C-alpha cells in the first residue's frame, strides 16, 4: 500500500476538491425542493410545519430541513448554506469509517477504506447534489459503530450514543432504517450462536432511547397533521402524520401500498453499484464473493458489519421503490470490504488487478474528455490538459508496488472526476436549469411583483429556492386573478401556459429560458448538435390588472 503520509495527502485532496462542490448551485428536483422547504422554515419562522409544493408537505422527516434552515440562519439563504451541513456530516461519517475499520483491521486499512469511500463516484455526486443520503449514511454508520462496541465491555455510553445516532437516522428518512440495522445484529447473533444477546437489557434500552430521541419529530407531525384532519394531503383528508411516519413513508413504499409508489427490479442495485462505486466496483464484487466464502468457514465478530450491509442491500433490492442514490447507505461497508480484500491479495492477484484498475481508470478518464468535447463545455482545452496529466500520472504511478499503483490510478481518476463535476460539466449543465436562471435574472433586474409559479411542480423548485422571498403557486387562472388584487405578479410558466396567460391577462413576457431535466441525462442532450430538440422553453412574465 502507499505510505500513510501519501494516503493522508490524497484524502486531503479529495476532501478539498469535494468541498469546492459546496459553492456550486442547488440542483433540481430533490435538492432544490428540500432547499425550498428549509427556506420556508426560515422565512415563515415556523420550525414545526413543513411547506413544499405550495402547501403542507409530508414525505420525509424534519431533520435535514432543520439542519439546512439552521445553516441559513447563520450564513444566509444560499446554496453554500444548504450544502454545508451535509458536507460536515459527511466528514463525521468519514471519521466513523476510519475508527470502525481501524478497530477491525489496522490503521493502513482504515486509511485505504476512507480513500475508497470518499473517491467513489456516486458519493462525489451526492456531495454536489445534496439530498438526505449523506446524512443518513453517516447516522446509520455511527449507530452501527456504537452498537458494535456495545456488545461487550462498557456498553452504556455506546448504547446512548448509538441510539441517538439511530434516532437522527430515523428523523432523516423514517423508521424503516432500523430494520436492517437491528435485523443485521439479530441475524449475526443467531448464526454465531450468541442468540442470548437478544435478551440483554441493553438492546431494549436502545430501542426505548430511540423512541425518546425521536420525540420532537413525532410532536411536529402530530401538530401539523393529526390535529388537523381537514388538511388535504396526497389528495385526501384525515391523513395522519404519525401513521405516515411509521408506515406509509417507508413500509408503504417497500410494499407499494402507500401514496408514493414505484416499480421494483431485483437487479437494480447490482447494476447501479457497477457505476456508482467506480472506480472500485469490480474489486468490490470480487471482495464480496471472497467475504461470502470466508463466512462459510466461520463467522468472526466483525461479520455483523457486513451482515447489516447485506441485509440493507437485499431490502433495497426487494423494495418496489428504488432510486440510485439509496445505494450510498452501504458505501462505508463496501469501502471496508474492498480495502480488506486489497490488503490480502497475493502477488499474482495484485498484478491482475493492477492491469484491470488502470484500464478502467484510463477508459473512464477518456470518457469524461469525450463528454466535455460533445457537450461543448467552455474552456474545454484546460480539461483536456488535466485529463492528459491524470493519464500520465496513472501510467507513471502504475509502475510502483502493486497496491500503491491501484490506489494511485483510482484516486487520480476520482480527482479528475471532481474537477470535471465541480468546475466544468455541472457549471455548463446548470445553465439549463431554467428556474434558477429565471430567479437570478429577476433578482438582478430588481423586478417588482409577487413571484408566482404557474402550473409547475418538479420543473420549478429552483425558481422557488433562488427567487428572493416567499414564492407562491397557482394552478388556475382564477387563482392568479385573486392574487392580482394585491399587486402585480412575476409569473414563471412553461411556454404553453405563458401563451394562455397572455391571452387572458395583461401579461408582458420579460425573458425566456431553456430547460432540461438535468439529473436525467441522455445522449441527444449531451451532444450540442442535437441538444436544441431536447429543450423546453420557460417564460418569465409580468402580469398586471
């Protein structure tokens, strides 16, 4: 392996370039929606009721919005403030990963696991496009760390800390996160013959503490929804926030019985992992197979860490509601597995994997340059030079001792990918986030009038976040007519709706903006020559009586 000093240096570079993503814009749909909800908390000075899509919002728990809103209070309402808490919590997760791996193996393996984790492709994307998964990953990993150590010795402090972290995970995503966490421990105790551990008081205390710690979430849900059965949520009245939290939010999605449905594919997270855990994914799959063979020979105390990850992966795979970013929840265990496997490879195995890893990283680096070329990103020449330097570094360092060459090639690609995302591709891509561009244009012009989103949902979250002040929503011309009684409106609408408004009101088009669903990239959009046919047009209008 590389020396500890070199690995610390490389990890520092990954963190530094990762931090640059905090300054980047907030992306639609999810991140911009969550940022808008946190913005509403601050502007309404209401930390109990969540508002999104123009009304009461019931989907995810409060904690990520509270953290973003607290950051807004300190640093102002902007993208940096929204992303900062997630990045800091992600660094906390990195620390827990190091401590857990060092306890299981040694310091070198722990540093390697930290490098692998922080250089995985989808974690890099999640640190830019901030949702709830980085929070959830850290809180679940922290709970796992403390509960692992609570099995023996002085357990009380670890039970309290683990339950607090588990409660934070529940207040981030829902009660479902406890299922793989506790299920993994129970399976381990049953398979290893330590089934009496289930009966120990400490674990029942842990469950009790979790329910105490999530009290603020339950109280807020009760106040916003259960006390107000007249509210319309998901097209219904009489919706219980407590029931949604304990069942429909997560179990309802898993069984496809809740208000939010999906279509499950049992192989979804297998092929998702192939690209999401690049440049380490092939090593990961081999490491997982190696671990399963070892388990057949007998379980070690550390097996529980990977059983929790395996159970999480299986639950995700059998769920009817699946999204790619869910997979980062098990990235810490992926990183530990991969680092441990690399540490025991023999000479022949290292030779084979060196060739495979360098080939993957070279091809992936060239692919980034190809994307830059076809997208017509400004200052592309600089990126081509950086790509060439990264390739030279991979080939040069590829001659070093075997494990060192594997690490250098992978981290070189990840650093290049960070530069690609933060400084070249996303800045060019976000020019097609029309809502953000329209809001910034309106603010720069100092337009007078109440901002309104007309007949839009996922296409307008960025407008709601970036436009100064509270932004209203209207679904009908009659609703707009009512709003006009209090003065002129600045309306954001798609082209068809804008034409309708021009016919009905004294509406003046101010500016048009091109839009694409930037988190669903397709070849026709990536190619600048075919891009115009993939774009929608959105219009900013001023409407007066």
